[in-house]
């Protein structure tokens, strides 16, 4: 069976590079949208290690990240603009049944993507589910992006190396080293320009309401257990009585900090099409 393929998509602001893989037995395509400063590169190891070839995948490097082009235009990095590229990508891959996994900043992009798809009334594409992986919902989720957005471009560029070093700290964990490497590769302008759009959208605090307005599919809000009770967005999800899952022994990088557990939980939901009840479910609760 052919493994992950690397493809390119030309956009108005440059080339988007992405992995794609289709399992003929799995009609639902899973789109993974990474967060600020991340890339698709971690997925290759996960694909082989956790038998993810039992599903179908599209895993892009968002513009400015990974191997995708780095535009010098601020407007290239808005959440809505990134979502527009993904709409084009889904069209190119002839996706009809879609499940979205969205991490951190990817959550805000996913909401814009869902809005665009429904606004364009694409009857040939059905969204089957959304996994919201500590995706941005309010000001509390925009701690770093707000700090970055409040700097001038020049100031952020001057402090970029210092910021990267602070994010890594004394950590020798592989997932942190990999993330900071991707963060550095994205570069100061990509991070700064993305933050300039992400921060105010998050601070506005209406992302969850925007999602629920268009939500006629299953949504699962997934957090790292180390962050339990620390994020104000968790209360928003609880108050909305949406399904909530916790990944033990993991923080914000829940998919890379405890990948075995993460893919067991998420994979089981995708694989068996388990329908969780519309109330809060804590998996991995201590």
C-alpha cells in the first residue's frame, strides 16, 4: 500500500505543501490543522508508529510554516485566508466526507473553514466531525499570540531568538525540541503576522458561538490533563455542555506528549464512529 504522499498547492501567496493519504476503505478524509509555529513533520513518525494508515489523511503545512512558502504579506496569515487555502485544497483532493482535527491556532482556522464551506453551500462536501485540540476560544488561549501581537514587527524580530529559547527552556523532551525547531523554521514574520490576527479574534471571545452556529456534526473538545482547570475556555465548553476529553500526562501538545493514548482515543472515535452523548465526558480523569 502506498504511504503518505507529499503534494504542493499553489495559492495567491505561495505554495502550500501537504501530506495526503487515502485508504480506499475509509471514505472520511481527516484534515489535521496544526497550530502556531508548528508543521506537518511530526505526523510522518506518528503515521507509521500508530498505524494511522487505517484512516485517510490530509496534513498541510500552513502557509509560512514547515515547507510551505513564506509570504512577506501580513494578509497571507489571517485565519480566514489560511482557511481559504484549505477550501481549495479540499476541492483539489475531491473530498466529500470530512473530519477535522484542529490544534491550538488551527482551531480558529477550522472555524473559518467551516464557515466558508457552509457559506459556499458545497453540497458535495459533508463535515462529519471536529476534534478541537486545545483550540483557541478566548483570551486565555491567546496568551503567547497576544504578547507577540503587542510588539512591533521590528521588536519581535529582535527578540525572536530569546523567545524561542524561553519556549524550550531546559526541556530535553523530543516533542518540545521538535516544536521549537518548527517554530524557528516558521520564522519571526510568520509568527508575528499570524498572531496579529489570531490574538484579537481570540480575545473577542465569540469563536465557540461561531462554531455552534454552524455545528450540525459531532464535536469533541480535547485538553491535556495537565491543563485541567487552568484554561478559561474549558469553562466555556462545560457551560455549553459539549463533549470534553482529557489526555493524561499531557499539556498543550497533547498529541505529541502522549501520542499512544491520544491516537487510541481519537482513533477509536474515528474508527468505530462512536457517538458520545451530548454532555461532558472526562476521559483520563484523575
